[in-house]
C-alpha cells in the first residue's frame, strides 16, 4: 500500500490508478506483501482498492507483514 508514496502514508491517487490500470489488463491479481499498518491507516482506500479488484475476480489475497 506504499506504492508511489514519499513517506509511510499511502498515496490514494497513485494506488487507485495503479489498480485500475492493472485490472484493465489482467483477469486477476494478488498482492505479494502488505503491511498491516498501511492498511489500518487507510481503511477507506483499502475498501476502494478491494472494489476495483473484486470487479473482475471473486476473491483476492495478500501476505500481511
């Protein structure tokens, strides 16, 4: 969740654009790793990303560190 970030806070705009782009070209994705603190700090962003991913696949997973 720190893709495109300059610090330890998620960059909402870059993450949403990244997931929209990937899902426009792929049938499914999974995150390889994700810090729980990054998810907990932006629950609404996490929900938005989940909606983007689940628009094409029934589930998705991540390794939580």
